[in-house]
């Protein structure tokens, strides 16, 4: 039985490029979160908040990319599954990015509150300001990259909705035996 729907070349190439861009963003976010969690200034709260949605997005992007490249007709995972997973991913990423913003990642207050020891927070202005400035920059970069990742997964969600609509509006597949 022939496949019910195959994506046109422009569609599957667009999805593949967006998935690759998403993988790059996920790896960068994981590296920034790990670097912040590894410092003696910031505890692992950043990595704990952003880790699960970033690694879930990374796994989903890799799986979809492999399916697009390996399956006949460049068919990815079923568009209905893409709708569900990408919806959960971009909503989860919004929630975690808002949490990071609310706890003040990328601000002096975040570093003051989440310092790993009493003395680090007490000597906030007298301690190594270069290191604090580096943590603030990494926090702001995480917020910006997470926002880009949200946009990418929203676009992938919209593309999956379009493909699901096209697939559902197609007539039945007739096979003569």
C-alpha cells in the first residue's frame, strides 16, 4: 500500500533544517546550563529547570531527523505525533523559560540569591566581578537561546498541523488488486 501522504521537497527540507537548528540550540543550552551549574557561584537550579525540556527536544529532533532522512519519500514521524510532541515541547519550554526569567537568571539578584555559600553572597561586590559578569551573560544567553528554541518548535508545530490537515483532507487511498 502506498503511503497516504508524503511531504513535498520544500516541506521536508524546511523541517530538516529547523530540526538541525533546534539540535544546535539544544546542545548550546545544555552546555550553558552545565557551565553555570559547574561554577561555584550558581547552583544547579538552572540545569534542573532547563535540562528536561532541552534533552527531550534534543531526542525528538534527532528521532524526527533520522526518520526524514531514512524513510522512503522523506516521510518523517506521523504528523499527528509531531503535533502532540511539538506542542508539549514548546509549551514546556515556555514554562521553563518563564521560570528562569522569574527567578532572575541573567541579573545580579539571581547571583546574590543563588550563590552556593554565604560568604560568596556576602562579598558579592568585592569578589571576582568578572566571574559574576560571566554568569550574568550566560544567563541572558540562555534566556535568548531558549526563546529561539520556543520559536523553532512553534514553527515545527504549525508545520505539523498543516501536514495533518492535508493528510486528513485527502481522499481514501484506492489500491486495485
